C-alpha cells in the first residue's frame, strides 16, 4: 500500500479518479493499493517570535534583532484567533500522520506541486512525524488521468529533491527573519499610534520603489514643444500620398523657425522619387504564455482583472485538469513533450472554422529545453472543458488561443518605403513615406487581430511628383506612462533588465537565470499586498504610490531593500540553492547578518514619523442580540461582533466574509440587523459564478460539529 499526499483536496480527487478509487473515508480515499489524502496548502507554519521567547509577546526595541537558534513549526493558526491552531488543519494533519503509521503502508509519496512551496508543504508534513518508511516524489505538470498514471510509474526518491526543499526553507526563513525584525523595528521607530504595522519585506520594498520611481519621473517631467513638417505629393496618375520631412534620422525639430524657413523653400517646387524599397516581412505569433505574460495579457485586455485574480483562475483551471502548471517562468515546451503536444493540438482544434490552416510543427520557438525551467509554458491539456465560469472561460480561451497561434501560418505583410526629394533646392533632408499591406493573416485570425493597411501609389525611381500641400504641425513631448500590473510584472520578472526592448522580444536568459523580484507564484500576491497595506493604490489600470508609500521610500534607511540589483541577487541565490550550486547555510548567514546590521542602523537613524495611525471612532451602534449569549452585537472595525467577546463569546459576522465575497457582496448594517431579528435576511443583487445577478434569503447558522457559523441560502418560491 502506498500513501499519496496531495497539496489540496481537489488534486487528491484527481489522483483518486485516475486510480479509479471510489471509496472515500474521512480525510482520504482508499483502494487499488493506494491511499490518497490531502493537505490544505500549508498545514504547518513557523513559530511566532513569542513562541520562542515570552518576552517577544510585546514589541520593544531592545528585543531586536531576534533570530531563533533553531526554527520550529506548529499547526497553522486559526485566522479568527491567531493564538489557537486551526481546527481543520489540526484534524487533517492528525489523519495524515495516522495513515503514515499504518502497518500496511510501505511507502509515502508527496504529490504536492512541483515547486519550492510544494516541496516545503509536503516535506514539513511528512518529516514532522519521524518515519523510517521510504518517501517518494510525484512530479507532474498537469493532473490529467494519463499523466497521473505515467507519473506514478516514474516517481523519484524524495531525497533527490533536497535542493528544492533547501531553497523553499531558505526563502521562508529569510522572509520571516527580515519581516519580523524590520517590520517590528520600523513600526516602533517611525509610526505613532497602534493597530497597524509598517510592513517591511524583501520583495515588497523593491516593487514599491519601481512604482515610486515612475511617479517621480512623471512629476519631474518638463514638457517640450517640437515640430514636424508634412507634405502631400501627387503622382502623374493623380494619386496622392503624404511624407514627413527627415534630416538623417530626425523627424522631430525643436526649432519652429528652421521648418518655417524650409517651407519658404518649398514654394513652387516639385519632387522626385529618390528611392523606393519594398520588403516582405514576417510577423511571428507571440510566445506561449508563462504566468507573468498571462497576467499581463489579461490585466491589460480586460478591465477589473488583477494579477492575483488571473493566478487564482489559472490555478482553478489547473486543478480541474484543463491546463498545465501555471506558476511557470517558461515560454517554451520541453522537447520530450512533442508527441503529447501534437495530440493536444489535434483535440482542441477539431471544431475550429480555420482548422485546415493549423499544422503541427516542431520548431525551437515552441519546443526548446534551453527555454524551459522546471515547468513548460502554460498550454491546454487534452481534456476539453464542458462547463466553465465566465472568468475561467476568459483565461482558458486566452491560453488556448495563444497555443493554437503557434501552429498557424506566420503572418506576412509588405512594407513600402518611398523617399521623395525636392527638386531645384539644396535642402538637406527628404520626405519619407511608409506604407503597409497585410499579405497573409496567419495566426492573427485566431483572435481577429486587425492590421491597418496604409496604401502608397505605384511609383518608380526618378518619377516626378507634384507638391500640392505642406503643413507645419506642433506637438508636445509626453511624460512616461504610469505603471500597470502588466508593466510592473515585466520589471519584476527580469529586474528591469530588458524592459526597453521590443514588447514581443523575450529576454529568456534574464527570466530563466532566477535574477528577478520574487517568483511567478508570488508576484501577484506582492502587488495585492502593496495595495492592501496602503503603500500603492490603483486608478483604473494605473498603479500609483500613496503618501504613505512615498514617505516610506524617502525615509526608510535600509536602501538595499529598495535596490533591484540587491533583491535580484537574493532571488538568484535561492535559484542557485535550488540547483545545488549554493549553500543554504551561507545564504541564511548572509540574511541574518544583513538583518542584524539593518536593525542597528534603524535604531541609530535620526528621522521623523512616516505614519500616524488614528484610531477609528466606533459608534457602538447596537445591531441586535447575540444568538449565542444574548448580549448585544455591535459594529467593529473588521466585523459585527458580540460585545461579550472578552468573556469568550466568538460570534461575529466578518465584513470581508469570504462566502459573501464570492457573490460580490459585503454584510451591511441593515442586513445584520434583519438577520439577528428574524433569523433570515433577504439580499438582493448577489452575483453568480457566471456573472448573473440574483436575489436570495440568507441565514447564518451554527455548524453542528464545531463552534463556527456558516451561511445557508434559500430562494423564495
């Protein structure tokens, strides 16, 4: 009997289905020689500082720096009461450990995601219980039945993944040490008032600095006037075309007088075709998606999308077996997957109106091991979805379209350049005209990409043309654009190393060398956290520094944490640990030393307040009677809770309730009052997964098996 531990219940169901196991028990599936159980992501977390030393229960400057002599793990905390373990996690961990102890279990297989976090999740659970049973690793890029079976036939010894675990542990411990120490000391030093913290993090601050720098560029930008000279010519066949005046490569002129003088020279003059070039140019399809590119595509194409939302939807599609692993930095597919990819293409393109134009090819743009790091690019699997939510449909279609584009004809256009010289003058420059005609639509057909044609008349060198009009136009230089999630992700992916390159060009070396801010899995979370803690704000699609964010960048003395190079080197070190090229201990010693020195520097720093927290006034308005203890329910900052909470009553309706959030609703005072009075509240304008609006009656009832409450929904007949 083999015990398989998956990262999530949905994945364990996929594995059980692939193994044709029907027998479900409390916390696991069993049958056909396998037991399949699951975690809920991280079941264990690092100790809090106060768990190591009681004096750390209160933040005092003298207590820092604090670095534990040995890191320890505990069951993750209950999000509603951080001093207590999460009951669900505690129960599931106990089930897993009981299964590991079973005498008929000869081997354990970790089937958590094939990345740093997945390795850490599985190993922390397995090695929390000292076991002498052999531990294996299932490494998959998708959860389709065929891949699960194939993967189980090729499991590796878990010890072979030790460098991956070392990288995961190094990241986790480093972020704990930097976060706990510098957040605490910065809050004590630079903040007045209680209730919030000045969050300091290895990935947060350099990302904030990128947005700050762009804001500063825009603020300091001084617009300048420039001028262009445009002329209209007419051929002997009475066909008109336009040209822009150039001297060398310059078409924008700061001197208006210079162009006015040229205009004087143009009076009663005609032109001659000095040069004509016609070139056929190929336009290749954009590369396959990695996570950052997918997030950039979705956030720029659709309003209301964030990088965090794209990742969550992509993760859902992955767990439902419709796409491959989404947290990838790769833009190509492993060469060993050529045959499998051909079958996927055949399956998903069979109903397309242009399927006759789709031809499977093996090219380096698509299949290239040198462009693959751990996981291939995101592509569909052979399983075609029958039912998706509106959000899932949009992300799946984008991935499917990008995949199909690779096997469509290359788009082609004809580019014509005409240089027109003015006759009988000693004018230095010429008038340049450019035309473009799409010859082959190719891959652009997949998403109906429109190409604008600019037609030029047929002319030959030395043909004479009539100058029928000329015009001097005035322009103003524009400031840089605010960062969006798309442009920010691009900088985070490569530490800005190739940001000025052509948008379709991929700096594969920078992306795959590990020199970045964060990882594909964490970048969306970083942007979301910057918004949540108030360092940046979003205006439409633009990201802008808040006053708090600006003050932090300008005041906080640990400048290395704002430096892209410094952060990039730390991420590169983690990458090298993962590859077995750098020592975990060396990395951690560097982090401990950096943190200790930083704490001392902050203590010595002479600076004013960055943030002043003003306590929110509470109305203490009574919502109704507590259904648990009979005391009154009042509104707090985070929820509507019992006034008897100090004596242990835990009844609360959270303002950010996750169940209501799935239907794009938050509890209101009216709703809470009605609920407490009548036991049921009518709620209008709820949103379904497909985006449809509906009304329902909601109840908030205690769960029979524990002390928590859950929502129940009813519909009026």
